[in-house]
């Protein structure tokens, strides 16, 4: 059941993406990046690019949080080993 729900969710996301792309086919925008302006960029590329950039931000934030947790666990492990305490397994 869980595997079916995962595939159904994936199919829903793909269907929504295809629907968005079809509804906005042929629509173009200009993107002002401050240094230069990109003309006639399809809206679907803008949406997809925003999604990819968002995923990158979440990845970087996740790595930062993971490294922080690993550092804290390493420090606690060192404190426990200095005190001679047993680690929970």
C-alpha cells in the first residue's frame, strides 16, 4: 500500500507539471538579473529553474544542519569516553 501511494503521488506531481507546462506553452517573460536581462524566456523554464534552485537551497541547508548535528554527537561521544561512561547501543 505504501509503495502504491508513493507511485500515485509521483504520478500526480508529474501530471500537475505537464498540465502547467501545457497551460503556459508559448508564454514568455523577460528576467532582469540586474547585470543583464534575459528576453523571451518560457515561463515553464522559469518555474522549473525556480524549483531546481529551491532544491539546491534545501540541500545546502540540510548539509549544514547535518554537519552541526554530527559535530555535537562527536563532542558528546568524546565527553562520554573521557568520563569512562558506557555508550548506549
